[in-house]
């Protein structure tokens, strides 16, 4: 009933000509004229729990607050979805009982998102510079992890071993894959470069970051906007700034735009003054690729046809291959 109501243009006070509906794993998004409304699904999935109205309100408000850090021109408000007894409404003046919550945003031009721009052709360095400068400025003021170096190392190893366990649970679906080699390489890196990683923590490089820095979340322009941060887990957002940059670089490579990956990395080094070594960047790229592989195979728990299942498996294998290649390069200079 909620989805049907929100897909109808007459449901909105500004009377859009039509409504475009987009469904993701965690939410339904309604592109209604110049605005977009996001309705979280009532699901529980690993770290996510959106199963009650109050939980969805909490996470809508958290999504709004966190995204104001890097997308201040996009997010407008958290608004209630109300029932009047006969119908639903998003007009608070009409009164009624709150049945859910929506995140209201300005609708973004699809053609200006980084993934679309990457597919369209060259991107000027000045636009990339604006993007990286915004990220660097945010990292400079972001909340720092309250860890010392040994605790950071402990957490990195724990995450690596947890991801191994989760990925191996899908081994029957994945078939032959390099999970053990990737994990062994990452653990070896933690041992060989322990002092380097501890120094990253001591230098305040581990921050409350965006957490999901993908090209499709980035609007390029004079004032770039970076939407859809990872709101449901503060722990998963605590990242080395260089690791977050390597996540974006990895996803640019997935779009066959290694040139963008290299440019973004170079701009990060220049604008932040963080002249991080290539082997550390490779280690972080391996970690991010392993996470993305895990996200791919988690989809196998959902009902789907064989073609979609095959595509998720292929994507998972692709990320695991990148993870292995990156950790191999990271250790080559040890």
C-alpha cells in the first residue's frame, strides 16, 4: 500500500508529472519531479535492522544528519508518511497517524553522476580536483578513531578473518577461488608492515569516513555532492582515509576507467599531503575488493533466477581476483 501510494504523482504536494520508481536491496526510491523520496524497507540483513517504524525513523534521521557532511545541498528533511484512516499522505498539515518515515532530497541529474560521466568520456581534472578537495577538507575535520596502533592492527586482522569465514560459507557456490591466498597475504602484510599501519593510526588517518564512496554516489560540479553514506554502522565507517580513496579508485577501475583511479589517487596525495606508499594503497585496495566480493555473494541468499545468480557469482570472482592481484603487488616490495 505504501509503495503504491508513493508511486502515484497525485500523492505529492508539488504535483509532479510522473514518478520514477527505483528499488534497491534496502530501500525504495521515488523520483517525483524535482524531489526524491526514500522509503527504507522493513528488513533485517546482517548489520542492518529496519524492522520497526521507530528504527526506520532513527536511521532516516541518522542518514540525513550524516549525509549533510558531504551532500549539504541535496538532503532536505526527514518527513512522516501518515495515515488519515482512509488514505496515506505526506502532507503533515493533514494530520493522521505516522506509519513510516521518508528521507526527502533534491533529485540529482543522472548525467552528472561520476559513473555516468565516466561512461560518457573524459572528465576534466578541475572537476576531479573539486571532488577530492571536498573529501580532503572533510577528512581534516572528521572524528578520529579512538584507537592506538596495536588496536588498529587487531581490528584489521579480526575483520580479515571474519570476511574469510563469511566468504568460505559460499565456497560451494563460488567454486575454486583464491580466498585463502588473499587472507594469507593480508595477514602477512599486517605482520610485515605493522609499524606503518600503527603510524597511520597515530597520525590520525583513521576517521569516521563516508563508508560507501562509489562513483554512482558522486555528483560532479563546482560544489560536488557525495550522497548515500553508510549510515547503519559507525564501526564500518571508521576507515583510513587512504583506504576510502582506494575504494573509489577500485570502483573506477570496475568501470574500465583506470585513468580516473590514478588521477584521484594522485590528487589525494597532492591535496592532503598524505604521500602514502603504493604498497599500502594496494593493501587497502585488496581489503575493499574483498568486502565487495562478500557483498556480491551475500546476494545469493536472495531468491533469484539462474542468470542473475550467475552474474553475482561472476562479479564476486572478479573482485576476488582484484583482491589477490592487489595484495600480491602490496607484498612484492616487502
